[in-house]
C-alpha cells in the first residue's frame, strides 16, 4: 500500500486523505499499457477504514442534503450503497450500456484509455430529487461529466459529487467547473 509519510491533501483534510492514501495500491499497466491503476479494493476490504470514509462523506455533505445516492459502475456502487444505507436513502446505479432492463437515457464519452457509454433509467428520479453522485476515482472527468448530465436529464438535481481519489494532474476538476468536486484524496 502507498506510504503516507509525504504531504497528502484532500477536501476533507489531511487526516482523511492519509487514511485513503494508506489503502491505495498502484497497479502498473492496467487496464492497458502505460496506465497506472489506483486500486481501492484494500480500502473497501478494511471495515474500520471503509466505515470512517463513508462517515466522512456523510458528514461533509450532511444527512439531509440529498434524497438519493448515485453510484457509477462499478466501484461507485460500493460507495453509494454504503452511503445510502448509512443515511436511509435509496441508491441508483449508473451502468454501462445495455445493462439496464427498462428505458434508459444514455451518454457516451471518452475515457483516458478508450470510449464508453453510461445509462440511467429514465424514471430513476422524481422532479427535484436531490442527488449525491459518488465514484471511486476522478481521472479525466469524462465519466463524471456524463453521469452528472444523465442525472439532470432524468430529472434529478445534483446536490454533490464525491470521489475517494482525484488524479488532479488530469484536470477533471476544471472540466467539471462550476460544479463542486469533493475528493477525499487528491494526488
């Protein structure tokens, strides 16, 4: 796991950033050559750390600031379900194309290592539903931008966007402006 002796930063402060950093594994050349994948599975597998991270996200946004949580496929599902359970709200998946059984809105976008399409059920939200969107990693911002657009297209109002890890050197925060980004760890 990543050493945390160097200065770490995140929107919830250095203590939370260090906690997340302590559970990130770097996997070179995955999913393709030249990509350094940030694996957060060790964070999910450590119950005490995972609980602290989820509690930190809920504390940052406030329990009453959202009506439903959206998780972006696939690791975002893990974070979204935990937040939804902790706050007593529902969870909505944003899935890869072709995985949802009912009519869905779709958005295609470029990834840092390819292209993809995401979908959300057309009836996922009622008008004005306040939606907290969560994912594990923010890289180029394509996935986030597509998801935030899908939430709005389906009638939701984006109440917040949180990631566990932001790769700041790829400039996604600027791409998503003026939408606020909440990252627990920024590298």
